[in-house]
């Protein structure tokens, strides 16, 4: 990799120095078996931290960059870890002060660290919190079922999303009819098919297009129990 200084300060990477002065460069081995960047976490942490802080510019690097350092840990505490807790990349944080207002809008209890050990930012929630739910757009023949959560979607990590809520029909809809539409952020990269529950036992099929349109796989009746979306988890990519 080529490291270019963006400041007037010299930096050391183990025994190797990046001279002071904006534009000064250092070639650092990041491919061989004896590469300090690959075998010495302190060197990798220095490169990763300075790069992410904008103090150096790293180019012509081998992937993955920045490489994970340290051993992931399981930590716990009160409140969100974002901006507060340092831990190696891949670590898990368990939040102890969970206050769930409703099953459809929980405060996230589990976070994973996506940045290096020298950062206290980069904690990514593994569960949706109250602010992450986005309402679905319902077709004219579909209405929010009274007593149930508003139909909504929320991300889980970076490639899954979950649905919540329930609907009823104002009139019977035929198979292939549009029922509702996902918010733009939840448009899947490929077509999806799933099964949801109507009442305690009946199952009905739905299809989701790449433009987020959810259609019925069979006729949906205006009579009977609401159609529940609760807990339906789907792939985004």
C-alpha cells in the first residue's frame, strides 16, 4: 500500500516512518507473509485510525482494507454504545436498559462493532429501534386493522428487513391484486415470495416486486380475521 501524509506531522508504523509534510509518502508491505500490517495489530491499528481520521491517505492497498484487528469481545452496558464504547471490530454489545414500548418499536438491545478498536463509533444496531420503522403505503381496498400495529418495515443489519402490523380488506381482492407498497429503502434486489397468517391458522401467499409492490397470491376476503405481517423477515439483497 502507498501511504500519503496529509499533515505536517511524521507518523511511525512500527519501525517505519512516514515523513512529515503533506504529500510525503511511504510504501508499506501489506501482502507478504512478513507484512507488519498483516501480522502486527498495532501497526494496522495506526494505519486504520489515521486513514479513517483523514490524517493520511491510503491507496493501492490489498483488500480487505482496513483489516479487522484484535479479538472480538462481548461487552455490555447502559444506553447505546455509539460514541461511548471502544472495542475491536466484530465485537457484540448487549444493552442492559431495554425499555420496550411495543413489539413493533423496540429499543435496540444488540449492536455489532464495524470499526477498529481505536474508535468508539461504528456500532451497528442488529435490531430495529423505534425511529427506524417506516410505514407501508396501503392500497384503497386495504386498511390498517384496528387494535394492531400500523403496517411498517424496518431494517435488520444491512441485508434483511422485517415487517410488522396487520391489515383487513374493505372489499374482497382477487389474486394478483396490489395490497401495499414498501418504502423505497426496502425495495428488494430480486422478487420475493412469502406466506403470512390470517387468523390463527390460515396461511396466504404474497409476492413482492423489485419496485416494492406487494401483491396477493390468492383471493383475500373482506370477512374474517386480519392478515398479519408481524415478524415476516425478508432479504433485501
